[in-house]
């Protein structure tokens, strides 16, 4: 894959690996995965305990390699941290990022959260922009903020040094123009 130019690394981190300052929001939207379930739950729990979000939605269905939906795996970590069930919303059918959002919208409607002003997207370090753009495509109204979860070698400033991490990040970067062209995501600041 070769060496990446330092300016390109900085551009990728600035434009794709989003991590915004922590601000209060109406909801933390946790995008499911199995790689960093504990870290993603920990991020949501931290925001909840500090009073930055009153509700947490976890979305993710069955994926290869798992015996239960991703949302249940992450929610178990959240519950173990003593977050009350009343603060937790769970979507268990999504098998991709678009479904994370579209299948969660009825749950959010039932909970009275479609009028949310700000939503914090919690996801893997290298997917922040795509998560926010997917959320914006299907739910444009709220302001989107990203809270990146680092895992293994996929870390700000060093991901490009590990071949597997570099491939993961560059793969995410490559998805954005393809997904825009297909209408899966929408331009987002």
C-alpha cells in the first residue's frame, strides 16, 4: 500500500475520523459492531453519566461471527454499567449502516425523539463522517456530532503505521464517494 503523505494522513483524520468536542445532546446513537462493543458502550455510558445525553439508542442486528444481535452485545455492557433500561433504546435488525438509521427511526418516533436538536453518533474511529452522513440522509433535522471510539491499532495519529488499520481506514474513505453517488448518504458539513 505504500507510505501515505503526512498531509494526506492529516486530511483523512480531519475529514473522515471525526471526533467533536463533547456537548450536551438529546441522544447518543450507537452504531453497532462487534469489534469494539465494550469501548462503544463505555463511550455512551460516559456521556450518560456526565449528564450529556439522557437517552442512548443502540442499533445492530445479527452479523457473521455473532450469536446475538450487535445491539444486545453493546446493550449488555451498558446495562452492566448501571444505566437504567428507561434510558436505553434498542434496534436489533439492522445489518448495515443505512438500516441502523432507517430501522431506528420508528423507535425514536415512539420515544418522542424525532424532534431531537442534537445527536451524538458513536462509532468506530474511522467511520465518523460516514455515520453522520448516513444519519443526515435519513434524519436531516438534528445537528450531528461524532464521538469516535478507537480500538486496537486503529487510533488517531498511528493508524497509518499498521497495515490492517491503514486498510480499514482507507476502505472507509473510499466508501464515501461511492455511497454518495448511490444515495446511501447525504452531504453533511
